[in-house]
C-alpha cells in the first residue's frame, strides 16, 4: 500500500512540475512579462509625470500610453487583459511571472541602455 501511495505521489509530482501548456489565446510567460513591464512603466509615467501637467487629462494620456505599449508588442488590448485575468486566476503562475519579471526586466532594460550609450558614443562620419 505504501508503495502505491509513493508511486502515485511521484506521478502527481512529476506532472505538476512538467511544462505548463498555456491556452492559445493567452500570452506566454516571457511575452506577458515584457508587455506587463512596459505597461507598468507607462502607468507610472502617466501618474508621476503627466499628472504634473495640468493641461493633460491623466486617464486619456494613460490610455494612449497603454495603447502604444500594445502596439509596440503587436498585441491587442483585449489579448493583454484576457492574459492578465488568466494569470490573476492562477496565483502560482502570477507569482512566478512577477518574481521572474522583477529580476529579468531591469537587467534587459540596463543592457538596452548600455547598447544605446555605445551607439551614441560612436563618432559620426561625414560623407563628402
């Protein structure tokens, strides 16, 4: 009886650790991390900087920035929110998404900035 229980536990553990299959209409973990990171940055920008400009409507500017994020990542607003709701309903996946994103995205952002600085520091050649 113990051997059966142990074997059953092993099988359950094996399948629970296997690669998760995401529904086709849900953004994968890496794509969702990239989109969500930019989405949060746009939201912070709208709330911290746009709010200071009294001539701007913060909700309108926030929606405009979000749309730019969706266009940048070539997804729709509906796809993002459907994926966001999916991850919210799966706390283990959401925790993994956020933990990995908080480690990975600042590194990616810094690497992109370093690359940009290298390009900016290259001498400009004049063509005669």
